[in-house]
C-alpha cells in the first residue's frame, strides 16, 4: 500500500505538523525532504503504469556519446552501475535505458503526488494566508543524454533543478528561464 512507502510517511508527518502549526498561529519554518526520485526507483506500481513503452520510446534523447564527454567523465553510469542488472562497462542496453527512464518518470510522478498532499494541507487551511512555499531539488540527472547516466557531470540535465515559489496572496504567475543561484 502507498501508505507504507517512506516518502508517504514523511508527508503524513508533515501534514500532521502543519495541522498543529495552524493551531499554534506563530511563525514557523518546516523543511520536508523526500527520498524520491533518487535511486532505487521503488514507487507504487500505479506510477510505473502511467508510462507505457510507447510513451518512453517517443521521448527523443540524444544518446550518442561525445568523445570529449567520454574523456572527461568516462561516459557511463557510475551511480546506476551499482545495481546488479546494469552493465559495469560499455553502453547500457536500450531495454535497460528505457526501464531506467520509466523508473525516473514514475518516481517524479510519485514525488509530485507526495508534495501535492502536503500542499493540499496548506491550501485547505488558514496556513495558505501566511505560508511561503518553496520547492527545489538537490541536483538534476542525466538519463542517457550523450550516453551518460548520472548526476556527477556539468551537463545541463544534471545541473538544472526546479525552483518553485508560491507566495501568500500572489496572483501573478511567472516563469523565469534565466539561471538563479540557490
């Protein structure tokens, strides 16, 4: 059951804390850290089922290794290679690459649902009137771009992270594509 997954338990604790803080009525800071979408991609089956093989194949990712990248980073999948079904050397087979991509997307969707439960607690209470919400991540990840899987590069996919900010009473939505410092 979804309630048994670690991040769901974290969200439940956060929701209970928010409910207590609403009654308290003072300023507070609450950090809610999730494990997903980090490896291993273990999430409820329903999130895996959202992504068909056809949808994964439709994603266009340039997987051709670049010579400079292989010389700098040793194109591969160091983090992923700690799993027994990922080759230690050479290219990751196409079927495994699709499975890893599907797992990442499933993990992202699961994390999104978990975050949504916490946001629901805020926005269905008086906390919404006085709570700033910030959502970000510790790193991005390369999922086969240029033949590389992992986070330990300076590739844009590994460097870019979301930064979402919601302010009480804000009515204007903006998307800023310029880099910001965290």
